[in-house]
């Protein structure tokens, strides 16, 4: 019975279709649906949504008039060879051809969903970046709604959150910018207690302006888009903000905390305004306008590390601000002396030799890694992947792959230990515009390098301390008489 009804319905539709085209005459008007001008808004009406699960959602019914080119029917015939009949057959059909007259119109009503005035979506939600991508879509608004209050400006958010200490540090021109709607901002503001503990009275007005601008981005970034490894320039030129997130065993599965340049984010999306968003952090962001290479060159205690980087032609790579951030573990001059004393070989003179250029690069690349790892992140890590890499061949998959060495991170009562040589971080979080540096007590030994064997021709002899800071010149004293008995020679470096 169902099959018979289906056949009857198909027959009736085919009959109506054939009857329609049978009554068409050439030149009859038709609709081409080719839009000839922009649609015009006729009317607009906004009402609260009654079938939405979320609150504060408004539906705007906009009625548009669309204009199309008018068309006429023309008969088109084509000839094709029929193998069944064994001859050419003629096939004709009606085609709607557009004219140059833009006279056909059609009214279309479109319902658009949006937050009611004064409200916005809850951007934090599950913390997934999908919420940031789709939070303006129809299905998201109907399901979650707009539960949050939308303030007029980010400066009003600072007053609403009670962050008066940070608001008082802002200059008049910066306050006017935060109150305008011409740009979007993201503010990382510390609480009043943190700022009151800092001795900000000794800073000049220009230094305070740099400090406040280092906490503000010229872009609206909500919490779901604060992903690990993000680097954005602040309002202070040349000073960047780095976003880091802690994970369990580097599996990138269990997200725990978010850090802004090493400072923990305690209240993400604390306030949302028309021109931006305000996040609350538990400290003050320390920034710098110098690169890692410039900091190393400007620090006298890093002169040995600088000479090694210059010899290996790696200092210029640490001067780049456009790539990924870098974490550099820097041994000072005393650390190199202590490392040479422990191994009983002169590490510096050995690595500066021309025949050890490849070993020098392996040694240095073991001291830095990609991404900015501040001390607040290092205490939650067990190891870091360095830039000391080799090209290896996979027998199983038959292709070359990049194998990089890892450096162990341990936290004990003495502090943060890096590597297997017992090197401790003496000064952490030395800020740079392209990453962060940590001063360590001993140089890191790459497991691929056997420095005792490599530097066997460079024995280490410690320098006896001099009573005066400036040693006397050799020309100031007469030459000593030849010794009666042979004595060991003291090598002066």
C-alpha cells in the first residue's frame, strides 16, 4: 500500500511539472535570483528571547528587501546522438535568462541573537578555547545566555573591582585611553596589598608609566585564549608579556595554573567591559626592554659566557625578538672556574679552540630551551627539552627525526637544581624582551660530550689570589736570578 501511494505521488508531481512547462511561452517573466544591489533594511525590532535557556538574550528581527535581476524564459535546444535510436535526437528545455532590469524584489526577515544591552557572555566557562570561538553564535547564546554585566570601560572595571592602587598609578592620558571605545585592552592588575608593599614612591613618573603600561595589552584577550607559549607586546614599546601554564609531567592534559610573565593569574576575566577585559594577578610584572644577548653583554659577570656565544656565532640568535621566547641558564665567571676545578680541565680554553667548534655549540645549546620558563613554572617541572639536538635515522619508520636532549629539574632544600652536575639557580627570573634567564652556579654538562677526554690537553691550574686588585707589571721589577734547583712553574692566567 505504501509503495502504491509513493508511485502515485511521484506520478502526480511529474504530471504537475510537465503541465507547468507545457504552458510556458517564450518571453514569459521568471525569477533569476541574481542579486543586483545591496539589501536594504526596512524595519528592525528587538525583543527578549522567550525560548532561550540562558538569561539576558535578545532577538532582533530585521526585515530586509533584496533586489534581483528580472528574467525571461528562452527555449534552448541541443542535439545529441542516441545509441538506442541509432540517430541524432533534438532535446529542448526552457532556461531563465537574466535581463539588465533590476526590478524584482523580495522581502526577507532574519532573526539575529545577541546579548541584551549591558550584558555579555560568561567567557570563563569550562576554560576551553571553543567557548571563545563560538560564544557569539546562536546556539551558544540560546544555551548559555549572557549572565555577566558588561561595563562601559576597563577603567570602570578597575573601580568596580576595587583596584584603586593600580588605577591611581595610571597617567591622565592612559586613563582617557582606557575610558574610550576606540581600542580594546587587556589589563593584568595586581591587588592593592601587593602594590602597597612595593616601594613605588622612589620611582619617577616615567618609570611608573613604564610599569603600568607593562601590565596592559592593546588587544582584548579573554581567559580561554591565554594559551601556553603566548607572547604579546605590552603598551610599553619593546616589553613583552609571556603566558605559561603548568601541566602534569608535560603531558599537556591536566591544566593547573596560568602564569603571566611568571606571576600567577588568580582571577581570570574578573571584569568584562565594552573596550576590553581585566584579569587579576598575584604580583607585579617585571619586564625589560633588552634582549637576552644585550643582558649578557651588559653584565660583567657573564663575560665568559659572552665570549663562548660569540665564538660559536650564537649570540645573534639570542637577539631576535620575533620568534619563540627562550629560557637561558647562564653560568657566571665563577661558575666556569668552579666547573673547571671540579673536572681538572680548563673548560673555557678548551671550548674556545678552533678544532672544538662543534663541541662548543653542543655545550651552549644544552643551556637554553624554547619557551619562557620562569621559576614559578620550574618548580613544577621534572625536565626541560633543550636545543641540543641531533639528526637520527629511524630503522622502523625509515626517516630522519630530530632527537633533543633533556635537562633534569629537581627542587630540594637548597633551591632549584638544574642538570646532573648539582648546578643551582643563584638568581632566577632575569627578565628579557625575548625570554628569561637564570644564573646558575655550575655549567651544565651535555651527556653527549665527554669534557674530561675532550679537554685532556687543557689542564686547569687555579690562580693564586693576589693581595692587590691590579697585579704589578713585569717591567717594574728586575729579572730574578736563575734558580739553583728546579721548581714548579706557576701559570698565570
